[in-house]
């Protein structure tokens, strides 16, 4: 018999779970005491010295299904050279002897032939044109044994990486080098059997399993050869999603129990709301209430509802930081005195195996460090929308449910309830608990609305299909897992003969490097306020993927052998010239005997340091840690060995920057050599082929999306049911094209991942950025040749901002020239042999305020047919776009930029600034506008220097459980204190400050949070000078702090009107009389400060 099903979850187990007795009535599993009535069937849990794959899904007829596949053996690959079959088997079995279940459960080894993925080796005699090598394919009898072997290799990697970091001799590997040990067994199973995770699959020739082990409607067994994916089927099965939330009497599970759990089920367009409540609750319309007398009964009822509804996916919001661990700890506490596991834990689709609380670590540059807790409900995909939003929208000021509800669901919001109200309501009347239940259910229902609005589940399923990973891995595993899955399929299928992702003897290129490499070109910005000329933006279409396509950059085209570099089609890329790293140190930290006194070297370093300091005046970075290029003559005059650190004396160092201390008179120097990479263009690489296929697929998906959206619109009135189906398919293809886009853009990042990557190649990434820099240089030359007088005012990574000569203020004329310029550059690159390089006209800014690299504001216009439509203000890198910006500063910035952008009025911008600063002086700024936040990492070199750590520790001591978790943001304010007190001493929890009536330190806010960004902005506005205003604000706030008489009335209307010159304006500019500050407002006693 055959079954079609949508695969939503899967697992590989070393042993079969306990089986239900023959003829067992499954409804008994819903009973609270089912553990006392079920006697597990005695079956052989080992299966043919191999693991078992369980595939869970939903069929079109709404039945759930589990497909069991026995005989799964995780694999590793080893070099044949230098060791015999017998010796290798003895060696590898000795490594995992404890993990082998018995003497017969040995390793299966056979010889396979592969071409190498890492390093191009041509051989015209083979079908693929690549040289073939013999490798031992080693199959392990269990995931446990395989994992032990892999961990041993990772220990070697860690030791080598640490030696590289410490500049110590590289240790020998203790364990034989393995290949493809970064491929998870589940990933390999999905790819080898061509399954479509998150999509439709068919299983044929099924047979009855020995013992039923799951709660699924259908449980069958099949051979691996009988399963395959259905590539052309894109509809959605009628899967069930469960959204859950809980309410507790305390934030600490050790001190307070669970009082309510809401469970909202969604299947297609039907929604069913449940709430399991401790004690009686007045009826709520549209909600099924389950009222129970105890917490233990509550947990059991939750389990009963979950099993009866049988969800395919379970979704929480921030359950990874609260709900999941709280549930597990309370369930264990309620059952501590009994021998058996609490029946609550039997939530998964394994009928007689309890779920467990697990911890997952996830770190990235955008998300920071995170530790997540989840309950492994096998057979049900575990998803957390908090993690999804944190990954996808890392720059948000908040990742709260309330924030995203307001952002994406107009008219809806999370009900505001202080957690301290919850115990009071729970101890109250039935009506009080009804309010609590309404609050609890609404939070779960909001997740349903977010999914409906943002198409989240469909997108997750499309990501799973495109990347070849399980749906729950899309956000719970990193980008590298996605990449390695795509790569594994590609190396086995894209060429006539399979390739192996072999690990080179010295590791992947860049695998152990702690140093980065030079990034994309950023043309020095011609800063200023462009209020008289439109600025056109020209962008490369998918620049880095296009470069990889144009230059055929890939591990498989990387020519690493010197004897092959002279072959036809091999292109050299000189990605790095001679250079020097330096790091300044204090003379007080080193002995004079350690210093090298070399006048020539000192002269070169001092010259470069001065240059760096000049370039840094407008920047954030300092000259303390930099690198610069040198000439061969300069290098030879230094008389230094490459890659050797030397401490050099700098007695005559120039004056330091203001924020630097003055005793940095020595510098560590580490020269590095030039570097050239080589890639063949005669044999198409694996990664370029992947990119070509992805780009083709995205075009197809966008076409299907538009076709279905159009059909849905046409049928809306005449056939609503068909219209809904087409609308659903439009959502599917929209999610798929997004997944394909993310996939294409992640290939470059995976190559440059270095220490965190599963298959990095620094030479590929470095060549991509090098060619990107070259591309921007050529682009600039082409534009200047074609358009005399054109000015490139800024260029960043993949785009340039240009000012055409003679355009004036005509936006349409600028747009026409910009489109012409984009077409001309594209044609020129195609003529030079790079048809994949496509330049596009994207938008026009008018006016445009360019502050520095990666920081600008502009009023944006985009093409709309033959017209240019204003799309509002676009800002990058400025304070309004940063999640850690003081809210009051954002308010100031918004008003100032609106005056500049919409009105081109520098005077109005100045007045907006002045108005807000006088509000600060008069203590009229709302308390919530002065609350700041910082993310909490898993570790710091010195937590006592970190504001967020200090505030979090204060919260923990005052109320255990109220502190933030790793990955969360810690909110704080700055209060008054001694003049020389550190910021960490002045920082406090906002709730504590309000409760105790502490005053905020407004002088600190101005000097540390407002002055620098506002000074930087107005330094580019030539029509006004805000320096005098800043001085006045500081004087006022200082005077008030020491208790002196305020000078608030110093600038009044009469004084302003009698002045013949205004010191607040730039000399020679039109005179403007600033409005007098409004009179001070008296505060009520005890009001917020």
C-alpha cells in the first residue's frame, strides 16, 4: 500500500521505543492513569545493528502518519591511502567500543570512488573531468557511536584552533582525519533518499511494523528505497498547529506554580481555543474551559487536550526562555515522590516514551549568544516565534510579543497586565480568573494572528524544502546546517560522478584563522547635506552571488596545487598585498628590554598612525588596532619576518585622540605577506551551479506567485472557494521565493564563516570581496567616462550614490540619466565577458544627508512606471535605526530629520532640537523616553564593566526570577549620584527607580547619549551652528545639579529681538532669532523625574 504525506518532523533513533500491546485501545492513552494500565509489548529494540528513522507527517485526508525505516547507518569517510581495510576497522572500532551494543554490532566498511570537492584536480579520462580518489565509506551501527567518533575529531579541531589563536606550534591530530563529519545523520538520510522535508513525499510497498510505538493514525514500515519526494506538489496538507502560553504565580518555578495554560489549535481556517485553569472560572464565549482542582491535574489535562487534538506543530512565544523550562520543572516537582515519570511528559507521538527538557545553544552576530530550552515532543515540530523574529529582525528595539503585534496586526495588541497582578486575580473570584483566562488565551491567539498575517508557518515549511532541513531546524539551527544540506545534495548529483566534501589535511581554507579579511569597498563619503541636487542610487543585482557566477568561484574550482596554475583557464586574483597589523600598548605594561628600537620601522609606523588618526576623526574605531598596506621597499627596511609579532618603541608618537589615553608609546607589529588565489574558469563549479539553479527557481516562483494572486483576485466574487485556494498557493510561492533568495545570499557567508563554518573557504570569500572592490573601481571609471562631471559621493559594498552634472532639482531628469547609466554599465560588463554582472537603478534621494560611512538619511523616490513616487524617508546606520538608541534621542532625531527631509529647512531643524533640549532642562521628558536597553550575552571578560550585567544582577538579588535571560535585552535608566561615579553604578532598573522615587541624571543623558549624535548631525548643516546651544544645555544642567539658580530666563524674547547677530547661527548666514524657551512647568510633588 502507498501513502502520500507532508513531512513535518523526523527523528533517527538507535532503539525502538516501547510498543503498545496488540489490539490496545488508544483512547486509554488519554486517561490520567494510563501508565498504570499499559504493559509495554516486549519487542527486540535493536534493529539489524542499525538505527531507525521515524518520519512523521499529515495526509490529505487529515490522518497523521508515521513511516518507520530500519537499517539507517550514519556514515563517515576516510582516506584509503596509508592504511588497510582491516587495520582501519580495528582502529575505528576501538574508538567507539563502549558505544557498540555488542560484539556483532561492528562497522560496515567499503571502498567508494569520489572526486574531491576541495581543490580542483582535472582528469579528462573521467566522465566528470575530475580526478577520482578511493575512500573508505564507514557505516556506524548507531547514532551514538557515530557521534562519539565525530566528537573526537572535533576535539582535534578545537586544539588546533586554540593553538592558532595563541600563535603556538600546531599539534598533531590524535585521531584519523574523517570526511563529511559535519553532515548530520538526519540531513544525510533526507538527501540520500531524496525526501522533501516540509513538503510532500510518497511511501510505497509498506508493511505492518513489529509493534506499534506511536500515537499516529497510521503507522507503517517501509524500505528506504520505497520513499521519495514529490517535487511538483506544493499544496499544504490539513496540518494542525497548536499555540500555547501559560500563566504562573511567580517568575521562579521553584517558588510558584502554574495556574493557567492556553492552547489554541489551528487547522486550515478553523480555530479552536482551550484554556486549562486551576480553580473555577466564569464562562468565556468562544473558549473551551477546563477547570481543575490542582496543579498536577492541570498538567495532566493539558496533556490530554494535546493528545486528543494531535498537533503537527507546537508554537510558543519566548517559550524557549520561560514556558518550557517552567512546565518541566513544575511537572517534575509535582511528581517527585513517585517512581514513574509524570504522565504530563508523554506529549510526543511516541506513545510510551516521555519527552525531555533539552537545552540548545545558538549564537550569531545578529542574535548574539542564546541558550534556549525546549521540550522534545518527538513527531511534532517545535517552533518559537520569538526566535524567528529575533533571527529575522535583529535590529528591532524590542522582541516582545506586544511589539510585533502592534507592528504587524493593526488594531490588535497584547493586553497589558503586570505579572504582579496575576496572583491577586487568581486568589479572587471566578470573574477575576475569567479575566486572567481571557488574557492567557489572547496571547496564544495573537500567535495565530501573527501566523495568518505574516504567513510564518508556510514560509518555514518552504525554507525546510529549499534548504533540505527539518522545519524545526529552520530557526533552531544555524545557517551552516542549511548550507551543508544543500551542498551535500549538490556534490552528489550535479556532476556525472559524485564528489566528496573532503577535509583537506590542514583543514578547510581559513578554518582556523582568527583574523578576518578586507571587506567590500566603501568609497570615501563626500559628507554633507544635499538639498539642491537629487542623488541617484545604482545597485548591483545580487553582487556577491553574481561575482561567484562571473568568476566561477568555488571550493571545487580552487586551484591549490602550484603545478596546475599554468593550465589554460586558470585565473589569478591578487587579493592581498604586503601589509602590517599593529596593536598599541601602554609603555607601563611592558619592560623597556622587550622593545625593539628601529628608527626606520618607527618612522613608517608613525606615518601610518597619523594617517589612521586623521581618517578616524569622524569614525568610531580608533587607531589602536589596525592594519595597513606597505610597499616591498618598506617591508625590507623593517627587516621583519612575516607573521612574527614584534614590540616596537614609539617615543615620538603623535598626540592621541581625545578619547584615548596618552601613554600609548609602544606597538605590536605583525607583518603579513601578499596573497594570490587561483580559480579555473574551464570547469563549472558546484557553488556557481547551485546559485544558477536557485536564481532560476526564484524567477519561476515569482511567476507562479503572481499567476495565483491574479487568479485569486479574478475568482474572488464568482468562486470564493477556488479564490482561497489560489490565494493560499500565492502565499506558498511567495514563501518559497523568499527561501530561495535567502539561500542564494547565504552561500557567500557560508564560505567565509571560518571557525564557525562546516565547510569554509576563506580564499573564495576573500576573492569575492576583492573582485567586489575591483568591480566598484571599474564602475566608477565607466560612469566618469560616460558622464563628465558626475560625482560619486558615496559607495558601499554593492551600491553607489551619484550626482549628475546639470540636473538641478529635476528628479525625473536624474531618474532618466540613472536608468541610462545602469543599462550602460551592464552592457559594458557584458562586453568584457561578465554577463552576470547587472547594475540596476533603484531609487533617488532628494534631499540627502550623508553623515559618514554607512550613515545617511534621504527622502526616497522610486520608479513607478514612468513616474517617480515618494516613498518616505530612508535612513541607514543613524540613531533612529539602532535598537539601543535612547528613545528621547530618537524623538529628537525624528523631528530634526523630518524638518530637513520634508521641508529642507535647516532653521526648523534647529528649532526642533532647541525645543526638545529645553524640555530636558525643565525635566519635562516622559520617564519611558529615558529608558535604555542592552542585549545580554552568555559571557563577558569582566561583567562588572557591563551596564546590563550590573542591572540584571541587582534585579536578581531583589527578586529572583525577574532577571533577564541570556539573549534578552536588559532595560535600565541612569540616576543621580556622585560626580565621579561609573555608569555601571548609576544604572538602575526602571521599575525600581519609579517605585523608590529616584531622580534621573539628565546631565548624563545629554553628555553621553544626545550630544555626540546631534553634534555630528548639525556639523553637516552649514546654515546653522548648534555649539552655543549645547554649551547652554550643559551649563543649565550642571547648575541645577549643584543646586544653583537656573538661567532658564537668560534667553528671552526681548533679548533675542534686540540682538544684531545671533551666536547660534553660522557666520555670514541668514540671521534667525531662536524662539525663547517656554516658561518652566511646576511639577507635582512625587512626580516622575
